[in-house]
């Protein structure tokens, strides 16, 4: 059982670290997921603090945003429906700031910039591709990036990118990078060099999450450092 790492918790929200390989929403079967981990944590806390006659199960856990199963990072979940509604509205308005670190194969032409694409999800293959904006159901995807550092592995150039996600599309960072011949290290879906390898995860981490508390309105920011080994190729100060 994975131990839940909690950055912050009160009556309305809980901010946690999602490990790579764990679903961010409820999963089918026996796969571990963050909702179940948080619910179990809340049930245990309730059992320790309240008499049996007043316990309610299962506790509410509201999913506000998502990370791919293979991606680690900071996430916030709501503990009440009111908090969930406020936070979800903030996400829709672009008021929740999400910063990622990613290791890509290659070097961007520019050290910083903005990428704008139109993406189309294929539900049958669970993949997404860049398409012309005239394609039906295509969705606009926007991100800002900055190159934080470079490294070499077996004569292969790697770059550490800091990415601010301005839209939240399916596999957005992975697809936008791959479409520019900058596929993520370890990405078995979009990097041909890793398509025959199993048990690896894309070098992508949600390192910072900023939002206003749904009840108090306080501006809150939570950060973490990527744990994947490939990030250690870059100087500590770059991360």
C-alpha cells in the first residue's frame, strides 16, 4: 500500500503528492488510485476522532483536476461539494496555475516561448495528435515553456523544460513536445525510442500548483521536486 504524502489538509481541501503509476481518479479493478487513498485516510482519521455512532462512510473526495497515471505531481482534492464546485470553476476560468518540469530528447530552437496547437483525442487508442484547427472536435492547446538546462546521455541531447500549462488537454504536454521532435524521455506512447520498453514513465512532473482556497480565498502554492532518476542529470539549482 502506498503511503499518502500530504502537503496540506483542512476541513475543505487536501493537497497531496500523486506518485507515478497511480490513477488520479477512481480506478477499476485492483489498481491503486488517489481517491481511494484519500478516502481511506479520511476514514481512518474519522475513526480516531469520532465515536462509531457519528461516523459517515465513505467520505466525500472531489476530483478537481487530473494527471496521467504515469505522471507524478502535486494535486488538490476537495473534501466538500461546495469546495469542489468553487475549485472546479477556478480551473475552468484558468485561475489555477500549474507548473510542470519535463525532460525531453533534443533541444528546442528557442530557450523560451509559447506553443499553440489543436489536438484531437482518439478514444480507441487513448492517444492524441496535433491536427489542423478546422478538424471537427479539435481543441486548442496552449503552453509556455522555458529551458532550464541541458545534458547528454549516450551522445543524446536532453533538455529540462519548465512548462506552464494554460489549457488542460489529453496528453497535452507529451503530444505538443513530440510534435516538435522533442519527445519526453521515457514516454512509451509518443517517443519511438521507448515504444518497446515497459515499466518506464515519461519524465514529467507537476512541480507546482497555485490556487485560491475555496472558502477563505487565501492564495496557496505548493511545490515538489521531481523524483525520477533522469532529473538528476540536471543541476539541483535548475530544478
